């Protein structure tokens, strides 16, 4: 019952934001993400995917492809595909997320390093050794190399 009320509340919030801000606003996109996350918690996968894709379309129209919000949205879509057992689609969106993040914050950012390692672990966990090796061959951001060398002391 709690999740149903959360979904209704999120839907009501979305309606209010659309009335105030119009359809093309990042707050509307964020509301779609909130609704998608509620459905995801209920293990319903078509609804979150639909909501995350609405978020994606709005975000592209409002801020373009090179924005951190895009990286998060790509991760959300990848997560849904992973939950559905659609490994190839999940990997595609995880990689889009990483590429977007690199374009926005640069290669030498801790979040990029974290996402690179997570992608390598994900591919390795799925038994995709070729992609796991490709991830390992990518040069790690210098910030991550610095952290590793400090912790090795």
C-alpha cells in the first residue's frame, strides 16, 4: 500500500509541475525518474523503462546530450534492462553513461574511475570476459591511480 501511495503522490507531483513549468523542464524529467523508481522497487520493469525514456527525451531537448543528468538516466535504463535479464541492452546503456560522464567531467574524475571499475566488474560478473578485458585495458583516470598508489603505501 505504501508504494501505491508513493506512485500516486509522484504522479500528482508530475501533474502539478507540468501545469507550472510545462512539459519541457528538467523537473518534469526528474518526476518521470521518481515514478520509474517507484515501479522499479515493485519489480515492474516496463513502467520504469517507459518513464526513464520519457526522462531521456525531455533531458535531451532541454540540455542536450552532454549533461550529467544524461549519464544518470542512461544508468537507470541500463539497470532496468539488467533486471529484465537483457545483458546486451544493459551494457549498451552502462557504456553510454560512462561515455557521457567522460565528455562532461573529463577522464580524470573519480566518478569516471568508479564507473569504469563498476563496468568491468559487471561484465566480468556476467561472464563476458572479452568486454571485461576491454574495460581493464582502458587507462584508469589519474585520480584513481593516485588513490591506488597512496593506499599501497
